[in-house]
C-alpha cells in the first residue's frame, strides 16, 4: 500500500473531502490532489511536517504515513537509478552565477560552461540548496516569516507552505526555476569559493534571515584508526623479537587488516621479516654479465644473507619454545590440582 491509497481509503471511511485534509495540513487543495493522483512524489519524511498533520487529522497511527512514503520513494529511486543526471535549467545556472562574487565569477563561469553539469557546478548548487533549505525548515513553523516571504513572492500563506514543502524535498538534480525564484533569489545575497581548498562562503539576506553570514569548509580527514590487534600488541611487547623494529615498520604492521581473523604474534614476526627481505623488493637492474668466481655460486646481493635466515629461524624457535613452556606449565598445574582433589576425597 502507498500513501495515496492509504489517504484515499481513510478519507472515504471518515466521509471527508480533500479540501478538509488540505485545511488540516495547511496546504492548498491542488497540492493534496496532485499527491493523491500521484502527479507528485510524496515528500521525504525527514524534510516535512505534512505527514504528522495529515496523520492526526485522519486518526492514523503515528508514523504510518511517513513509513509508507519512505518505502514509495525508495521504489521510485530504484526505477530512476540508471538515468544519467540532467543539466541544470539555464535560468538556474544564470541565477547561481549572478550571485557569485564579482572577483571569481568569470573563472567560475568558464568552469561551469566546460561541462554541462560538472562536479563544481553540482557542489556549489547543492551547498546553496543545503543552506537555504536549512533556513526554510527552521522557519517552517513561523507564521510571521512565512507571511513575509509569501508577500515577497506575491502568494498566499497556504501556497507558500506548499512551495516550501516542495523545495525541502528537492535536490541538485531536480531543482526548478520556481525553487530558485522563490528561495535562492531572495534569500542568498552572494557566495564565493576558494578553488584551492574548496572553502565556500555563503552570505544570506540579512533582512530576511538573522545571523546572515555562514561559511563552509571542506577538509579531507583520515578515517579513524581501528583498535590495535591483540597479536600485534603481544608481538611489540616481546622486545627480544620486536625491539629492533623501526617506526615505519610498526606503522606498516598496524595498517594490516583482517576479515574476522586474529593473527598471532608469530604472524607479525614473519610479516616483518618478509618486509625486510630484499628479495621481495629488489628493483630490476640490468647488469653486465659477470664471470663466475671460485667459491661464489651467486652474484653478490642476489639473495638475502644466510645469517638472516639463521637468525629468523632461531627467533621463530624461541617463540615456539615459549609457547610449549606455557603449555607444560598449564598441564603441570592442572595435574597438581587433580592430585590434590583425589587426596581430599580419600
């Protein structure tokens, strides 16, 4: 079941008309008609207050209409997912450029016109929409603010509420000329962007919006590091095998990732030795043919020195011996406990 069907059924059960629902939701009857005939997609629940007002009027469970709308919008998104993004209306692009700071507008226009709907144009337009939509959502319950914006656009209070609800539900791919004329034009005073850092400054109309200056910065940050593996902690604690590890090598070991597995300290030791082995990282070098000398079976530097392998073998054996000692100690302790229990029984 979708929103349209649920609302129609409830109106019929209660014997109500569309105009009654429009009055309760504080919107025009035309807007309700377009929703019920599916000429308009139900608005995003998080961006509107219409579902709460309609639900109370129709005496439906709280949140039912919002859930139906969210499901309906997801299905519509799946159908439209394969469509390529359409370029902005020419009037929308011109309005965005007209609000740009005079010092950078020429450069920005050249970038916009290079691509029909490039990354920079989408970024700038989306940020302008985000800022103005936040203001509109904050002021949606303010009748005084709505009345002033309605007078500015020459519309009624109910028609202005409809415009705001539709504007809150739009995005950079669906913004219309009417959205721009009603909101971006009067509310945005100017904007500017630093093309080196993509820091963006948007100045809003101080007469309509208190606290008119807002600045946005886009900074890349590294993702938070996950918790250190227990096996790596144990490996680093054993100074006999990890004491000579450099900071760079430890950082490399910390960045290793495992899907649900928990490596042992021995794994990190072997990974460190592989990292140090020049055989794994030898750059291809073209050398002149060398004469074979007595006592040397391979050219110098072609393989890792044998003493490194002996050292690695010795350390690996040390780790194995330590593990066996702990196992023997646990076995001896368990055996002693069993002997004590048997004596106590006798």
